[in-house]
């Protein structure tokens, strides 16, 4: 590492357009990531902005049932304060990603940035305009497309309907320099939420694909049968298939079996090996989500289909071919320019 956390935040907040007389709100959880809170304050102040810290006792979702946290009066109070800020930096442990909090802050025109990765990942995967233009190119293809398809030599063969002008698209290049924009620093991927209940086919997970937030690689082949947007069968002889069946059924909620966003990574310096090189539990998984040429899809939560559940797996896969209609964007795990 060559930069301090404070220097990283200063440079990144500058990229987000923070400057004189702006107010930056930092949302945090008591007792967690105090160094990030301090770095965000220092970064904002060094750019001439003011900073306030909005801290609550617990905001993160659980990763296993039961979901204990019920939103109380802390959330409306937090939203009221966040609404006064020009930009909100979310340093909560789990991130207010799929929550109504995020939608309401960005819906009010505020820009919002989530930060969770260790400092060396923030530095090594810093955002660039090249990443942004790769993401924007993907967005334009998705907007014009009708069908997203993914295939692999391992047996994956899935299609989903992405037609229509109102296709929800998530463009993540890692910084927020436009009103109402949300992003996660660092990032480099493009994803869409296909029309609900239209994904059909088979997804075959192979060793080396990743399970986030389990923060580990798939070890055994798992065959998932997807019908009308929902996973209907999970087959495989190994512990992965057994654990996935166990995890999904534990929620006792049909919503967890839904497919959610689908897309691909474009970040040139993100590496598949991150879960081996670092302590994987110290990572949020942005590096694996962003590897150039991955196919990244997810399960469960989908705010565009009014499907809310804390259960949400992001699954980046290697060696897939992804196409928008006849236009191949990823071939055998390599990004096509
Ligand atoms: Fe996700």
C-alpha cells in the first residue's frame, strides 16, 4: 500500500465531486469501522466539505435466519438527516444495498456510496474512466437488447427476457458523481434485472466459481434448474449442493429461490484469486463480483419485483459465454471489447 486510508478517501470523494460547502453524511454502526468513519470525515473536510456521522446500533441484515432486526424509529430519523446531505457515505458492515433506505436516499437526489473493502483492495481496484466506459457500453447493449443468454462448456444454458424500455440496469463503476446515483467502491460490473419470472434453463456451477457472501469458491459441480425465474432443482453429489439446499430451505420463503440480477464483470485489475490471497471473511467480495469476463448472477432479493428477503447470494462464474441477442459480450470467460 502506498496511500493511507485518509488519502484514499480524499482522492475518492474528489472523484465523487465533493467540494466546498457540501455536506457529507456518514452512516455507520456503533462500534464498527471507526477508521473508515474517521477517514471519510477527514477526506470530506480536506476538500472543503462538512461531515456529519449518522450512527445506529444495528442496520445490517443477518446472513442466516431468523431475521431479528426490525426497523424501528432509528431508520426514519436516519433518513431525515440523510436527506439534508449532498452525499451519503455508507460504512455499515452489511451495507444498505437492497434496502428501502438506499432507495429513499437516492430517490431524493442524493448520491450514495457504500464502502466496505480493506484499504489495499480500495487502492488496487481504484476506479477509472476506462471502467466507466466499459460499464456504459454494457448498459447501452442491455437497453437495446431483448434476450440475455449464458452458456458454458460445463452445461450452463439459460435465457432471460430483457426487452422493454424500463429494464432495471445497475451500472457500477465505483464512484458517484451524478445526483441520485448509488455505487459501491470499488466496482466494475454491469447487471440488469431481467423481467420477473422469465429466466429459463440450467446453471451448472463449477469448482472455482464463487459464492458471496459465503466468501468461498464452489468445490463440486452443482446443477440448478431454473423455471419461470425460480430455482426448482438443486442437484449434485457434493457438499455444495447439500448446503445450498439447506440454506435455501432454512428461510422457509419462496422468494429466496428467485433469480435476481444478471450481468458481467469488467474490472481489469480484479482477480479471481482474491479469496485465496486474503482472509476471505475480511472481504466484502467486490473483487470477485468485478473480474473482467465473469458472468455474475444472484438469487433472492429483487426490489424491482417487490421481493424483499435478507437472503441474497451473488454468484460470479468463470468460463461462461454471455450474449445480448446475437452480440457476445463475454466469450469463454473473456471480456469481448
Ligand atoms: Fe447482488
